[in-house]
C-alpha cells in the first residue's frame, strides 16, 4: 500500500478494507481520522457486509416442489388436437370471441321499424352580400324616393 493515502486511493481499497476481520494499516487509520467522508463510507460498507453475512435465504414453500413439477408437466405436455390446438388457442377465449362476434352481428342486423317524421328544413341562408342585394331589390322604390328628396334639397338651397 502507498505510504500516503488520499481519498481516491483509499476508496479503491474499500472493498478489501470493509471485509470483517480486516485491520487498517497505520496510514489508512490516519486518513480515516482526518477524512470524515471516507470514515463514514467505510463504516456504511462494513455495516452492509455484516448485514449480508447475517442474512439467511428463506426456505421455499413446502408445496414448491409439487407446484414446480406440475408446471413442468404442463409445459411438456403435447399440444391440444383440433383446429384450436393447432392455432395454439384454448377453447374458452375462442368461445368468448365467437360469442362477441355473434352479438355484434346480431346488433348490426337489428333495425328498428319505427318511422321518423321528416322535420322541416330551414331554407339555406345566402351570403351577407346576396341578402343586401335582395333588400335593395325589394326596397328600390323607397331608395329612389330618398334620391328625389336629396335632389329637392339641393335645388332649394341654390
């Protein structure tokens, strides 16, 4: 090991130093006293190692082996015969799909026999320019009278 430990050097050695029963060298101990971050990280690693050493794998369920064997037999069983088996389908989902298709066809073929009375359709409205021209046509005589009044006012003022 190096005679002088810096944070980078000691962190490269952490996995070796964190193992239980490993003693730190004098240089590593000096660095740990001077660097709180490295000391905290080493303490956390040592705690993790001790937790991993204390951990016991749980025992599998008493029915694990029988369920595993049943699943293996199911996977190794020959495929079902017939059209559905050839397509890799089970009969329950295929039956449900056929019922859904039959229901959809039945609903689409059902036509109510009630007669709907026709509704009055409003006459389409023309553009604003067309309606203005129609108003001018209908009221042409009134507008002509306005022109005559205007002409009379000009003649009288002269």
